[in-house]
């Protein structure tokens, strides 16, 4: 199985990971999105983080514009949904349009679709008829932008596809999630962080975010590689009105930055509450 087009090496900075979720059914509320929390989970298990997510309805113009930005950004992006062969599936066509290339029947995808059709015929106890109209129509699911490579689908053999660092999988979680895992483990293992990503924070009472901002900026400036975060709440069931202020990153970096954050808080007229650790 050939690997999707993707660089084998990156610069010292880990590229951003993005997620695009396509489909009117998500935006209309007919279905609840399950991809976002799962992709966060899959990345976290490998020491990685999701940088952004976009939801797009079944509008070819919006899908094409979103994919143009994804291809241009150079980020590692997973796109879920819209790669079937029904009238409301536009993702394959929009990807080709965004790239300025033709849609072509991918030979490996075609072979796998034909295998699937033969499997179905055997299961149903009927002869396989490759020239039957519905079987010919199913081959449209193997029409990908010229130059794309396939992503294997362990559920039913109907492949997804990749072009450079943008990876297209179906909207069905039972198919999409193992396909995303395959991409991560087959193409990007060099990006996995051996050290876990952790967060350390403290509950701060009686302070305003604007007042704390200079301290946050100072910590990020003095401790490159960590991110400082501030999560205010006005009605938390346990802590009430407060700010959760903390740092996140690789453990060795957090171990240096977090004490500096606590030390810096001594200069403010604020009360400190519990300290929290998230791994």
C-alpha cells in the first residue's frame, strides 16, 4: 500500500494539525459531531495537539475555498466527510478544483472497490456483475485528484485519499478514525513526542485577565516552547468566579515555567487556590 504524499521531514517546529468536518447534517443538528473530540484524543495519545477545526456545510464554493486554504497552509489537515458518490458529496470534486487538477480513477482505489463488490456478491449469493449500472457508479468513489494517494479503509475497503499533507476520510467514525490513525502512524511517526504534553495551572481569585496579561507574556517570552493559558469562569460549580491560569508543554519545559508563573503571581493582589495538573 503506497503512502500518501507527505514530507518525510519537517523543520524543528512541529507543523500545525487541523481538522475540517464537512456536512450539512452537522450544522443543522441532525447529527452531533464526534470527530473533534476523537481527533484530539488520537493526537494527544501521540504527544500532539490540534491547532484548529473548521465546520463546513455541503456548499461546493465554501468547501473549495476551505480546501484551497488547507493546501496552501502546509499544515497536516484531516478532512472528514463528503467523499462518497451521492449528489450531496462534493469533497472529491472540490479538492480537485482547489488544486487545479483533474479527477481520475485511482487504480488502487478501483481495485479495492471491485474487491468490495465481489465480496458483497458472495455474501448475497449472487453473481458479480461488474458492468451493472450500480457497480459502475460505485467506481466514482475511487475518483480522486490526479496525483493523490490512497488511505486504506479497514472497514469496507473503500479508500480515502491524500494529497500532500491534507488527508480525506469518510464521515462515518467507524471508518474515519482508524484511517486517521493509519495516516498518523504510517506517515508522521517522526513527529510524535516521546515526552507527554502536560498542563500545570492554579486557580486565581480576585484578579482580572487584563492585569495578568503582562505576566503571561513574560513567561512565554522567557520560556520558549510553552504556552500560557487563562480560562476565566464566573459560575464554576466548585471554584465560583475565578481564573484558571497555567502553562502547558513538554514536562521539562513546564517544570521550569510553572514555578516562574507562581512566583510572578506574588506581585498581584490575588488569592491563589488549588493547583491542577492535566496530562
